[in-house]
C-alpha cells in the first residue's frame, strides 16, 4: 500500500506541475501585452515643465491675447465680449427674456439668470472654452443634443435657485481644440435653441439702497456693480489645471456672492462658493450657521487638479447681515479677492 501511495503522489505532482507550466505559458502573452501597454501609457517627458512628481501630462500655459484676437469668435457668437486679466475672453448672455420667481422674488438676470462663456488661447496654439448656460426645462434636451452634435462637452447639470418658477437649469460646457471659431459655432448652435435675447447696450449702474461699504467691510473685499446687482468675487489661490491646461487665475475657480437689492437695505443673495474637498463641510456648516440656505453641491469640471467643489446658496435679508453670515465661509477657503 505504501508503494501505491508513493506512485499516486508522484502522478499528482507531475499533473500539478504540468498544469502550472501550461498556465504560465497561457499567461505569458497577456503579461507581455500588459507590460507593453503600461509602458505606452506613460509618455516620454517633454521639455515643458510638468506637474511635480507627475510624468503623465505636460502643463500648457495660457497666453496673453487682446479683444481683436477674438473678432471671429465674437462674430460667430453674435455679440462682443471683453478681456479679463489679459488672457480670458468673456462673453455674457443674460436671459432677460425670462420672468423667474423664487421665494416670491422676481430674479434679476444678473443675479442668477446669466449664461456666460470664456475662451482662452494656449501656448500650443489650442483654445479652450468653458461656461455656464441657463436653460428652461423645455429647452434643456434640445440644447443638450445641439452641444453634443458639435462636440461641446457638458460637465455639470444643476440648479442655482430653490423652488423657482418656471424651472430653470444650468449646464456647464467645455470645449478644447485648435479651431476657436468651430468651438464658438458649437456653442451658438445651443444658444440659438433658447430664448436668449440679442445683446443690448450696457447702461450705467442702477442706484440702490444697499450699504455697499458695510457689505465690503463684512466680506473684507471690494465688489462691483452689474446692472441692478452688486457682487463680490474671490478666486482660488492655487494654480488649477484642467487636464494638462493651466487655467488662468479666476477662470472656473471663483466664489461669487451676488446681492439683488429689495429695498430698505434688504437683498436677495445668490451665488456659489468654490472649495477643496477638505473645506466642504466647514463651508456648508458656516453657511447654515449664517442662516443661508444650501441649493446645490456639485462639480463644474471633470479633470481639474486640485479637485474643486461648488455649493450654490440662497438667502433673503439685510444685506450687511447676509455678508456677515458669508464671511466664515470665505475664511474657510483658500481664496483671494479678485478686485
């Protein structure tokens, strides 16, 4: 019996060994392919400066442009824009055609009904566009189809207001390529399916009874008038990259606090606050302690670094008290005033 057991053990070892050899032979081509693929996935570093410790992408920086450089884009969009900080060509499309009521308040287009797009030229000759588009619920699907048909990506879909009538949605858009006019044409295809009115001449700021000095003192920053509203804007201090593209300061990485005067020093407050992940809970808590309602928590980008989150908010009350309620949220983020 012992001899038979030894023979059985020998046969088992031979069979097991043979199976291992066959399995290794079968896996060899896949492992070789995986190794080749892994090597190909990491490009050879270029002479351009890369992100520290990251060889996957090279950083491409924006270049300075003038309004004249964007004449073809302006013609395609159907209206002129303006330059921001020498690198960003910005065009607003306020939805003055809409009568939207939220919390019993008629919303001014400059408070929360503004479509806007920005274009940036890069050192590699490419152009990036990004923006935020206000659409009615009836317009949303056909506008989405138009953007997708023209290669314009959508990176967020959300609301800025609570309980509004009619229902309004905001979709963030993004495009990148070497033909700026083609990008503008794609955006225009979506805009033309909305009721966005033609551009109107910008008039002088409308007087209001808001305590501007008090708002600025509470927030620790100066703001600016935009039609009937007053807004204070902060930008992230970090360098933000969208993929391998370095975003100009303040592009797609700002906190905007917008006050629409209601009379008697009161205001409707809307806007959004930009945060890193580790700042989110502190900001949400600060806003709620200040009596400010939360509307949305979401992203505006898909491939940015560092990762950014945005919260939209809403409140009605004394404008200076609202600004004081905002200040702890501002202090909880790494931002600097843009004024």
